[in-house]
C-alpha cells in the first residue's frame, strides 16, 4: 500500500468496483477498502465463491456481476478487504481497522460507496430471537448458503421481500405467508409513473415474475395488513395482524421483516456533508452535484449511499464519479470527460426511469416509521422505547441530539444506524414538525465499535 493515493474508494459493491476500474484505466493510483472478504457488495455478495446451484437460483441479475468483479481484479487498483472504515476527515484521511490493527491512509480524493441498509421495522416484539430482516436472510443465503428450518413468515413490503420469498420457496423452505402492507391505494399512487417505468420494462417484468412465482407456489398472500405484532415469551411464537378488519395470527419459527432500504449516510453525516430529505421514501441522502460531489471538497458519493437507485445505476454512478475525479486530478481533458460521460448519462437516465414508480408503490408504512405502541423498542442497543422518546420529546426535546443526551437513544454500539430515522420521526410527530426541521443525529467517530487496544496501537506522527 502507498502512503497517499490519488483516489480511495470505500466499498467494493457495484459503485466502488466500477469507479476503481475506471479510475485505474486513467492511470490514477487507487485503493479500495471494504469490510467484506471479497468484492461484490450486497447484490453480488460472495459471487466468486458461490456454487453452481445457488448461482442458478440467484439468477441472471446476480450472475452478471461476474464481469464487473473480473474487470476490477484485472485492474491495478490496490484492494484492502476485511477492513472497516471508522472515521473520515475533510482532509481526506481514512481511518480503518484491519486484522485487529487500526491504521490511517490518505488520498487526494475519496469516494464513499458504502451502499444501503435495511430500514428498521420497529413493531411490538421485533427484538425477540427469531425475528430478523429479510435482507439479513439474503446475506446469510449468499454468504453462507444458509436457509431457515421450520415455519417462516415474511412481512412488510418492497422488491427485496418478494425476492427473498422466492429464493426461500425455491430452496424448499416452509413459507407460511407473506404479509404485505401495500394496499390498493398504493397502486393508484404509483400509476402516474407507470409510463416512465416502461422505459426499462425488464424491472416490471421481474416484479411480475416474482409475484407469479409466489402465486404458483400457493403461498398465502395477505394485502394491506395492519397492526403487525410479534408474540412469544423468549422467542417468536406467532405473528398477529389485522386483515380486512379482522384479527389473524400465524404461528411461525422465523419472521422476516422488510420495509425497503435506505442510504447508509453515517460517513457523510460524520463528515458534516449537507443532506436532503426524500419525502416519498422518507430517508436522508447527501446533497450532491451531477458528478456525485458532496458539499465537502474532494469527497464524493456513488451508488445507493446517494439514494436508492439499484445496482446498475450504482455502477454507472461509480464510473461518472471516477471520470470527474480523473478530470479534477488532471488525468483527462474536459473534452475527453464530456465525450466519455455522454453515453453514461443516457444509460443512467434509463436505469433510473423505474424509480419514481417503485418509490410511489413501495412507500414506507407509517405504522413502521412512527410506531404508535409506547412499549415498542426503538433503540435496540440501549433498549429505549417509543414511549420514552415520545415523553422526552414532549418535555421539550426538539431534536434527536437533545433526546439522545437525555435518554441515550442512538448512543449504543450501532451509533443510531438502527434507530436514527425512527427517533426523528417520533419527535416530528410529537411537535407536528417536518423532518427537515427536526434533523438527524450528529454522527461521531468511531462509526462502528473498535477496540481501545487497536486505537492505542496506532502510530501517531
Ligand atoms: C441487505 C441488502 C440486500 C440486497 N440484495 C439485493 C438483491 O438481491 N438484488 C438487488 O437487485 N438489490 C439488492 N440490494 C440493493 C443493492 O444492494 C444495491 O442496489 C446495490 O448493491 C448498490 O450498490 P452499491 O455499490 O451502492 O453498494 P453495496 O453493494 O451495498 O456495497 C457497499 C459496500 O460497502 C462496504 N462498506 C459499508 N460500510 C463500510 C465501512 N464502514 N468500511 C468498509 N466497507 C464498508 C460493504 O461491505 C459493501 O461491500 C440489497 C440491499 C441490501 C441492503
């Protein structure tokens, strides 16, 4: 590894791999840092180690990551796997933890391509063993070929929920039901965006195929479910819900929850980049120019960290960010830059055409983003309930940082990644404010827990 790189890229998903390959082609010195042992990110996780059976099951969308990863390996970009970045500075210093040791490395420019995370789904009982995210199941399946034993129920909404349902059913898992929060009105809200979505019909067809597969397998499917609750004494026993105005309960050994994914903004927050609120999908995203540059000089963002647009968009956005970096560092002329980006921008427009439709169709449900039951745990690390947050807000806590200082919500090991959005939503509800007026937690390093020993062993100049 070098002392100072032209370009450090954090994340080896579609955005990071594509940016690294492109930047290397322009002769820049590049380092890619990623927590995972091999490149691929969320969608192409463990692709190079996946056996033929799983490869066939995960389908074309998964397999097509092969060429991206191969090109990345063929590039001269340095690659630091199993390394977690826990701090960035506006001077483009990157602090990381690898093999139990903490280190620091510098760059002229940095690309944050750390992807997305599942939106928290705080319902009563969601912290019981046997309840997890559908995305987490996807991670276990891709990385370790694990599928659950016993009865499984999936609840929430979003394309990933259906994808995981199909994968599990294909593997012979006993899927007892899909409890979808989407109602007829959501389809109506999405209709105005359907003509735009037709620009890339393959996404619509994929959705219809998944729906058909669930029907073919006769998996009971409930629409517009409400009042989801988990019951069980020391682990999940059943999930209850309202459907068509009537109460239902289904026994299960595993409940998989999902309500879409949201940008992973911990790094851009820690750097104090400007952020904007997406009122449809109800998440924060960094404020960017058309190249992915943030409000902090020399720090840019690509992929799902910039907003949820999917894997192919992430790849193109990674390339655009790399082209801009090559130009800023004097590796290419403005003419070459413009010539290169024209087809990329066209592709990006096509890939993103489906998003307004998907965003309108799969809007997060208020029952999840503003839990009404006071006993529901919101901050899992510190075991703080919705009622405690509501009460602290009502006593004068106008923002998440005030509430955090008083009751420690967001102060645990996850640093608010799990509860940040929900805490702000509850405060907004109590004071009848808009989310941009409430804001978000101040994010401090370390972004994820590191041992004091590792910190103490760092060389200090
Ligand atoms: C759990 C989950 C499962 C998904 N599964 C699918 C799917 O099956 N099909 C589909 O079409 N879309 C899926 N998506 C959406 C998909 O991830 C994205 O559209 C696409 O992968 C985005 O690419 P990206 O490069 O922006 O980020 P990602 O692919 O998410 O890659 C981000 C990378 O950053 C690394 N990283 C994050 N934080 C740090 C850190 N602090 N230090 C070092 N490295 C870090 C991660 O290890 C990861 O490799 C999934 C999303 C999630 C959250």
